[in-house]
């Protein structure tokens, strides 16, 4: 894909500076516009790249570093009881914005009846085991 076209149509390619809550040289974090819990963050590389597997090692390391920074920020602001961290890769996995983004989702005791299985719940009926 042409980078110029992506920058014009991709909601993550040209972030509004006031939306950025954390950043390093290669990636930034912003709050999800459709959060599943209070504090839900998206970690996004500045470069338009579709998949985690297409990101460079440096970009992956930058995202990993932001995961730790996000935890510190969210622990301070929201004091969650746990976290889910996930990446949707491809439409079959639920990716709806074709620009790599990592979800950091704070979890709270009581936010759902039975959280056992965590990310296994992406397939209905597969969470329990």
C-alpha cells in the first residue's frame, strides 16, 4: 500500500499530539475510543505497518517497552486488579483497523462474572476449560 494513501485514511497514522499519553521514538499510546474497561490503551507504531509480524524488531521492542510504561501509568491512574494484553492480526482475528495496535486492557475484580480463561474468550465457548 502507498504510505501517502495510508496516512490520509488510517486513523492511527497521524496522531493528534494531545491524544498521545505515552511515546518513545517508534511508537505511541493513546486511549481506545471504544474502551472495554476504564483505562484501555492502544499502543501503536508511528510507521504504518499492518501486522505485528510486519513490524521491525526495533518496533516490536518499542511496543514492548510501552507495555511496561502503560502498566505503570494505568496502575497509578486506575489501580486495576489485572491486565489483558492482545493483538488482533488479520480480519479473521478481529482486526478492524489495518494498522498494528496492541491492546492493553486493565481488568477489575467483578468486571465480568467468570474471567477464567482470559484471552481464550475470543472464541465463544472456549474460555472455560
